[in-house]
């Protein structure tokens, strides 16, 4: 049976708006203190990954066509920081470089890890809209094989675990069983989703931020997150997994709740050719 939509992993999933309070008092305090928490903008003016990202500076997507970087307010620091590179940036199609194990504990690599964690946690404090459960360094223009994943998120996506960094992650084994589910991504247009087949169980090796070797098995939603994020390290995004015979969906503004109910029979299909144009930074047609 197909999984329920698991939109916006890089990877995030949506929370119901009536869940007003975070379980963590610390996160709640950070959310309350965010200078952008009460910022009001129209849905079209937001870059949202399964909903608006009120913790970050909003922007007009149409003005990004000539941009290399998207900049956003870090909710934990009063500075501007680079967030996601444009979907047409060719670096998103390139493999990332391994990190030498002896370099993992250097200030440079530790700073990259902290930046990824800050961005992902900054999204998690806005629990009324969307929660990021995975992020890869190439998405913010850093071509290193580093990802952060919430490997403890529960099966019904209502309780979060802790975001953890994985350096040089590899899938060394996978199950025969393949499960379909929807995915979206910060590194494509915000309205784009697809039904993506993924292995139900994977075995991962990697290093943690202290340079210790990791060998773990993950199943279900967490396995999907790892596959999605490791794809980024290899220059692959979820529409590439769909291929021209697969299914890509276009979800207009204000129709996401409907999409959650009807995604298996969603009428607005996004042509694979349009994805190829988006990938190359060219104009692309969208369903009406």
C-alpha cells in the first residue's frame, strides 16, 4: 500500500495547523523570539517547503530566475546566510566530494555541519506548517558529502527525534521491497511533487561529526529520507527517479490540503520535459 505523501524532503512533512505548540520549551522559545515569526506575506510571495517558512525571510520566487543563491535570515543569528541554490544551478546535478576522515573535526567541516543543523532546526520550530527532517550540503552550495537527518521521526510523523549529521553516507544494502510515496524538495519548484519508488529498508554506513564510524539499518519513512538525501550527494533529485514514464504532480497554491486527500488521483500532471527545462534553468510550462 503506498505511503501517505511525504512532501518536501530534503525532506519535510506537513503538520496540521491546529498543532500550535512545540513539545520542546527551548524550541518554543526560539520560535517566539524569531524576528520573522509574525511576518505576513501572500502564499505566492513565499518559498515554502510544504507550507510557509515563517522562520526565514520570504521572497518572490519569480525573481530568483537570475539568482545563484537564495538568502534567508538565520533565526538563531542576526546575520544573513545562504540557504538554497536555484533549482537550475548545474551544481545540483554534480556528485559531491568525500570528506577526509581526518578533516571531520576541523573547524571548516564542523561549521558546515552547524550551518545545516541551524537551517533544518530553523524549519522545525515552525511546527504549524512544515518540518524539515533531512537536508544535504549541496542544496546550499557546499559540495561535500554531508547530510543531516532526523532518524528518529516516528511512523505517523507527529513526533520528532534529533537531527544528526552523517558524513560520507553510503547505502551498502537494501531490501528487495520497494514502496511508492510522494516527495518534494527545496531544490525544485515549491509546487512540484512526484510519486517516487524507494527501498523500504536500507543499511547505511557513515561517520558522525566526531569522526566515529556508523553502521545502521533504517526502514520506512526514515529509509526514504536517507535515500532522498544521499541522492543529492550524487547529483540526483527526486524527479530524476520518476523518469519520463513516471508521475510528477503540480500542486497550486492553497491546494495542498486537498492534495493530501487526493494525491493518488491528482489531476494536475507535470510533464517530465518541463522538469528537464527546470533542471537546466530554462522556462517551463506548468499545468493550469
